[in-house]
């Protein structure tokens, strides 16, 4: 979406819709922005009849003559004293969804006057509310069905916003492009979005993004590096595994270095511990962590962040074949530790173990953050709107919680109880891959912690938040692109 500005209502150009904000007052809707006649006169009828009360997310479209737009949208923001960036996102998301449904392409926005809220926060709430739901995955639809495809909002004019704040709006538009890049990868067919496709996307970042260098390991190199856990998971697939390192150096003079590690299982059958019907159909999204890593690097470069961040992902399918790795067997990983496989459907932690161990030894990170659709247990615990956070570092936890609060990609810190390590003890190997259903997401976090040593590390379990069955607020149905905005905000807090 392209954002432009008009100095005042009188200088705005024609559009499909003019969005006018209102507060919910004690006696009905109250204008949240100054309006002059004849515009205010046009709204007297619906306001006096109380057809519109200004409740959060409430919308009323009225038709008008003599205006630059044929339609006026009254938008409710709720009570003035309760307004936040998140409430703005949710309210303006209703505008975007209405425009998509009605096939509006250009709109004019009259921003509210919010005492106590900075203009930057105001712009952020409006723009992200418009941008995040302004997405549709239609590349697999036949051209003959184009009339059924939703229209994507192309242009929004922010009335009264200066050029400095307009630049901030364009920044959020750039960030949303990376979010949608991730959504497209996660929504794509598993037969298209393969480990080799993710490798190609990583290679493209080196070609199209500033200060980015990509290194790819093929199967032969992975074997040479003795990444035995990644190789074990890969055994049932006819497609080779991939290990990727994508470096962005936005501040080469600094030694500070964040590494984000993503799980890249491009399809998960569960292996020999086969998933039942109802649990496998969305497993093309099991590479959402790797996709987020690609989106984070793309966004960091596009925004010109003055940080050094490296993206790492291990990618393979977890399929069934005569060669599939077996429950009960023991495999050694990059770290040298041996792992007893107690369930082949707990494959994500295995490939992450190799990726984390390699990252610690070779990339010398200041901190590591991994993103993985790791456990169904975290969705049971936190639902599909809150990401589970486990970490060995309080500072890292505080920054991620703060970033989640700023972006609306909420995280909730979960414990790593030492007592639960008992469940991961093996009689025949250094560690077991799983420790039973109870506290499953915590035990998964404890397993990963064994491969990071003393490096500050945080694990984000996005199993519930990366792929949703129904659209919610400003998140579209299916792939959400979770992690990009969160980690970019985190990097800006460092």
C-alpha cells in the first residue's frame, strides 16, 4: 500500500472512501477530528438518530454528494481515554477489511486527535491496522475466478500528516511487505515451498538486499559438518536437506551480533509416528520459523537497521519411507550429543539442536532467538494469539515482552523448570527427544537449552500463532507472518 499526504480536507484528492474517526461519548458519538461544513452537516442525521455510537471498530457508511468521495465511513475508536496503539490497529483493520470486501482501492483518512499519544504512535496504529489485514493469498486461484478475488487496498491519503510522519507510514508499509513475503511462503504448497525453495529465497536476499551475504550447505556439506539430527529427520524424504546462513551487517564496526534461528520443516507427516487425519492438513506451515527468519533479514535490510543480525535455518521434510528414522534408535548431532528418539513427530527440536549448536560454535552470537512451530502443547496453554517464550536470560525476556507489547505480537514467558529435565533422561543416550505429554512445551524448551550452553538464548514457540484457522482482528486467515514485526522491534530496542 502506498501512503501519501494532503495538507487539509480541502486539498485532498478524490478517492473511494473518506474515513472519519469518532469517540464513544456519554451521549453518543463525538467527533475525534475537526471537521468543517458542509462535511459536518452531512453527518448530523446519522449521529442525531444514534445509528452510530462510536464504539471500537464500529463502522457506518453513508453516501454523500458534493464531496471528493462518494462514500463517508464513520469509524468508532471507542472511549478516548482508553485509546492505545493496539486499539487503533483493531479499529482501522475494520476499514481495510471493508475496503477489501467492497473492492475499494483508494481511501482518504482523517486522523483523530489523541491527547497523550505521540503522532508516531498514532501513525503506527492507523497504518498497521490498514496494512496487516490488507492481504490475500490468491496465486493458486484460476484466472477465470478473478471476480471472486478480494481487492487489495492500494493507496491511503493521510490528511494533515507532515512529511516526517509520512516517512514513518512508509516504513510500516515496507515492514508489512516482509510480513506478506513470509505469509506467501507459509501459505504456499508444500510441493512448491521445499527446502530448495527456501534456499533459493535465501540466495535471492543476497542479490536484492543491501549488506546481506548468504551461505548455503547442501547435503554433502551437512554430512561433512556431522549434523546427524538434521540428516536423521531427512532420511524419509527424497528431497535433500538445506542449512542456510544469511548475514546482514548493518553496523560492521560493532561486535554485537544477534542470530535468529528458524525451524524449516516444509512438510511434517510425523514420520513413523504418523499424524492422524485432522492434524496433518496444515503441516505445510511447519516451516514458519524459517520463513520468519527470511522475512526478518529482508526487513532489517530494507529498513536499514544499524544492527548485525544473522538468520539461520535448517530445512527438510519429515516424511515416511523405508529409510525413515525410527523411534527408539539413537542419533548423534553436530554437538556430539546422542539423542534417543522417543517420537519421530518431535522432529523440529532435532533440526534446531543442530542449528543451535552450530550457531554457538561457529557464529559467535551475542544472543540467539529461535522461532519454531514446535509443540501443540503451547497452543493448548496460550491459544492462537500469544507466543510462548522460554529463555535463560532475564534481559532478553524483558526486551521480547516489550517488543511484543509494542507490536501486538504478544509473548508470554514460560518457565524452564530443572525438575522437568528428569523426563528427558535416557538409559541409552545422552538425552531423550521428548518427555511425555505433561508440560510438553516446557520440556521441548529444556531440550533445546541443552544445545546453547551459556549463550543468552530465547525460544519462541509459534505453533499456535503462525497459522490460524480463522481471521482475527487484523490477522488474516491461515499464515500470519508472526515474528517479523516482533524481532524487528526487538532489534530496535537493543
